[in-house]
């Protein structure tokens, strides 16, 4: 396994770092709250090809590798950029995987920038898809209802489901105009593959959140002084931040391995993607907690950036599933599911 970055991938990271540095500054992130969506940023990244890169050339895209998508997601996490990048990429790949004329038409509209398409990460229950990522700002959502994969259109938008992570979540009610795109085992398999990809890219985003939180924490403890010395010289603080920095490296490596396995060892992709998600989410939560805690009371105030990362580290993971549930899902993928109905629980 070689997960080293190529020159082209380093350029990809540099270009999106520059884009987010200009368009997703902390002030822009704050301005996008509480909805958690910046239309100007979304138009900019979409014009940069962030949706097109997710699908193959035969489907009208660029054919980027899963590792490329993970790298973009990690940069997004570093800036906690308020745009539905992961959601749109996973939905586009799901539409391409279906390969039907109706799915191709929706994909073409998404690639042209005419529609923003997202995907519900939990199947509908009693006619409602709960906590759909980007459901409050997307034009269309892909929802699994029983054995049918539906296209739910949202011409008027949906009210945001309140959350501390400032995510544009929404509960979508399936109306009579919901359009079936696929059904049966083929629909279920395509949906499961999309869930694995959502976990994979969310893991990468959480790596970015954790990495930036460690940087913020280190920067603060080097400046804050107590008893005449920087508080970063205290072992209890230095060791905790060192543990988080080490965990970030491990989470990044696991995330890259899962992305590599998508093409090289597809039979392991689901297992590794779920493990990467669980470990990266735990790492992000720990790193943001430590960095915020070392800020003292300042960490809880709006003026300090660390609280932005602290809230999102928890929300971005909880909308999918909790780490403990993710580890059970990974075990199911490895050893066979004992009770499939308990794999996914609403956030």
C-alpha cells in the first residue's frame, strides 16, 4: 500500500487551501451561522469542479480517485467550510452508480450547477427522512424508503433542524411526487456503497477538524502564561496535545488507507471506511475538547475560533452514527452482521 501524495494531489490540496483561505475565513464561517451554508462559497467550489471531480469521465466528470476526494474533505474540515461538498459528491457518485436514465438526468443537472443534490444517511421511517445532511439547502435528496431509492425534490426548501453544529440539517417528508430511481437488491447495494463513501469522506473532514484544533491549541498555550512561563510548558498540557497530534496522524493514515482500499481492495473498503470514521470522530472530539479546555473560559466565547471546531467535531459525526455504533458496523462488515437493524441509529 502506497498512500503517499503525488505532485498532482499536493497541487489539489494547495488549490483548495487557497480557495478556502479566501472564501471560508472564520468570519465567513460565523456569518453563515446558524444555517451553516454560504451560497457564495458553494458557487465558488462548485465552479471549481468539486462535484464533477467525484464521478468518472463517462458520466461527465473528472474521474478523481477516492483519495483525491478525501484530501478535499480534509481541507474542508480544516476550515470548517460551510458548503455541502461531501453530501454533493456522495450523491453524485450514487447517481452515477445507478446508471439509469432518470438518475443520469439528475446527475447531469447537478454537474451543470442547476441542482444541489444530497443524500439521506438514514432510511426513511413512517414517511420521513430525519436529519438529512444539507437537507435545508439542497434542491433534491436521495432517500432510501424500504427497498426503494427515491428522489425527493425540495423546490421550496425545508426548515432547518436546530443543532449546535450549525449544519443545514432538515427532516424531509416523502410526498406523493417522490420519484423512484431504483428498487430491490440493486438499490440497497448502491445505497450501502454510498453510505460507506459518506463515512469515508466524513472521516477525512474530521481529520482536518482535529488537525486544525491541535494547531489552535498549541498556538494558544505557547502565548498564554502562568507563573511566569507559557502554560504549554506544563506536562499535563503538553502531553495531552502531543497525544492528540499523534492521534491525528493515525486517523489520517487510516483515512488514506480506506480511500486506497476503495479501488485496490474493495472487499475491505466498507470495514476500513467505518473504522476510519469512528477513529477520526473520536480524535476530533478529543482534540477539540483539549484545545478548548486549555483556553479556559475563553474557549467557550464566540470570539475564539476553537468553539467553532468543538461544536462541529461532535455534530459532523453524530449526524451519521456514534463511534461505538460505527465500530459495531465495522465488525459486522468483517465478521458478518448479527442484527443488521441495529447498525444505523438516528443521530
